[in-house]
DNA sequence: ATGGAACCGTACCGTACGGTACGCCTGCGG
DNA sequence: CCGCAGGCGTACCGTACGGTACGGTTCCAT
C-alpha cells in the first residue's frame, strides 16, 4: 500500500479513534460511504469492493486511492456512521428528581432505540466479526461511540445527582453499568444473534414501557429516597 | 452438496458412540470437532477446511462425507460445544431465602464464568458473523444453549420463589431478563467487541463481587422484603 | 486551446479457499 | 491370501474477491 498521497484527502489509519467531524470526508466520499453502509446493512458482510464501486458509481481505483484497502473503507464507514450517534444533553445545573428521572428515561430511550436499529446491529456485527480476526480497531470505534459515549455523558449526570443528594452510590462506574444492564438486558445479544422471536417492531412497541421500568428500577436501587 | 449426505450426518462407526445431547458423534468425529473448535478459538474465523483436515489428521474428503459442507462442520462444532454448557440444578422443594439467594448467586456465577470464557466468546462471535449472512441457525443454537437455557432453568425457580412469597413480580419473563441484565451488564458486548481494557483475568477477579452485587440488586428489586 | 489532475469503467492478475477426484495404505471378514 | 470398505494425503478445479493497470472522459486552470 502506498504510504503517502498528496491529495486533499484525509490521512488513513488513525491509531486511536478520534471524533470524526463531517468535514473529514467530501460529499462524494460520503456518498461512497453511504453506499458501503447500505450494502453492509443489506448484504451482511457481503461487502465487496466491486459491489461498493458499482453501487457508488465510482471506480475501484478511486476506492483504493481514498481508503487504502478494504479495511480502510470498512473503518471509514464505521467511523463515519458511528460518529452520527447523538446523545441527549442534560443541563446539570437544574437537577431535580423530576429532571433526573426524565433524563434517565431519555438516555434509556436513546440507548434502546439505537441498539435495535438495523444500522447499529450491522455495525456491531461487523465490528464483532472484525474482532474475531485479532483486529480490534472497528470494535474500539463502536465501543467508543456506543457504550463509552453513553458512559461519558451519563456519569457526570449521575455524579451531579449524587451531589444533589438525589442518588446514592459509591462507584459511578458501577451505577452506570447497572443502568446499562437494566436497560439493555438481553435485547442486544439476542438481536445480534438473529433471534427470530425479537422483531424490531416487537421491541419497538415495548420501548416506552421498558424505558420506564428500567428507570424505575435504577432509581429504586440508587435513589436517595422513593421519589416521584 | 450431494443430497445423499444430509446436514449433521451421523455415520455409524465402529464402537459405541458417546451420547452428546441428541446428536451423537463418534470419538473420531469428536476429535475433528475439537480441532475445529481449537482453530476457531485460535484463529478467529480463519477456519478453513484444509486447516481442520490438517489439524485433525484427516482428509478433506472425510470432512465433507461426515459434515456435508463447511456450514455443516461449523454447525456441528457449535452444537457439540454449546451443548456442553451445564446449568446449576436447584431443588425447588426446599426454597428458603438463603437457598434462593445462593441459587441466584450460583446462576450469576455460572453465567458470568461462561460468558467471559474464550470458547463462549468465540462461539458467540462465530454465530453473530453467521447471522450477518442471513443465516440464523448458529445464532439459534447459541441462543438456545445460552440465554434460553438459563431462562428455562431460572424461571421455574423464580416462580417457585414467588409461590413461597420470597419474591414478588408480575412477569417471570421480566424478572428473568432483569436478572440477566444485572449480571451481564456491558461485559459481554465489550468482550465481543474486543475491548482491550477488559482482560479475562481482569473480569475474573471481580466475579465474586459482581455476583453478590447483582444478586443483592435483584433481591432488592424483587424480594418480598429487604432480607438476608 | 491545451495540459493535466481526478476519476470512471473495465479488463486483468494472483491468491485463497470450498469442493472433488484419485491413488495409496490399513484393517478385517471370508 | 484376497478383496474391499473406510480413510489418509495430495493434487486439482472453479470461483470469488482483493488489488492493479490502463484507456477514455470530464473539468479546470493557465
């Protein structure tokens, strides 16, 4: 693989997954990435360079010029898509029991909604398949933009809530992981494994109930008192 | 694939085959499956028929004769290994608060220990990779021998505990899934994605604490009273 | 206009791997 | 001792796919 191209294209292979802004890729490149993602979602891992080139109406040579090799294209696709996940923003200065509960519910709702989406399932499967080959780069990207992103956003809120005497816990890490478990339960692993009895609509219909239940349970475990 | 050899073929061989679940494999076949599993664990999905044949000191022709095709070999391997997972057995007739707590802890311990094992991670990754190709057979096998097996064993105990007024819940399904979430949290998905910060020994060291914590939390949520 | 950069489409190459064919060896029943 | 079934090892085939090369086209800057 050629190691330097003086083109106005981003450098490949960043060691640590950094936040990717949308200016990182030109519109044309984003169209290619969209095609790649679509193929991933449709065809599972049947992502071939030829297929991407045909779908995006570009030449394979361009793909290799832009992304280096197949792994580079895969990485770019996952990176670009994973960075799109947006977390809810909570104002930590006005924390009340009500605001806390609603914030937690919002986190739970976003988490569940993301997890059951086709795109998320595909990206996680791709990263896991990748991780089965001693390559953890994709896995790290997904982790960084999924669970870790949630953790980064949720932990400060939990700690603020503790400072406001709304929650009680020793380790905010444990509290976060408990919240994650209460929300996700066995949904993600079953979807990743292709459980037939879990259709997306099936889960979707219960999201609200599950969100409320998980939040209630979390507050029952960590709430300073039984509250609204 | 010639249709004379169905999937999951059982060739009647010389001595008495050892019974493994419904499907029986001769010792020689089990040696082949062991080789296949070892290769899976070592090499990720780099499982090639040639590699299995070489490792097991058999000919490729024999592999195809016994297992039909690559998928058949994969299925047989997963089936054979997944069926080895054993669940704790609890005597439902002597349920007390103490026995219940210890039983739950035992379930949690077995679940965690299984999940963090190399073999489990490999099988789950393989099944998920498989599920990314519109094939859910492997996923179903893993589900059936993993989460579903636990559910089958745990739910009767939960219901017995409810009858004994040790637990309180409406849906034993929800109770089971909450237990699963409290125990597994984000450990499995992080391991599947190859999270570097989660070494096996790292998790192993905390198993006991996590088991106790998860059980305590479950009992706090579903126990009839705050009890020992 | 003209040179060149970027890029498309396609043909091409090498390899890896699933699957098959075949020759040879071994153990065993007659 | 013979024949043969089962099985090992290896050579072989076809295909799919990653990666490269190259001619032709568009577009822009000079």
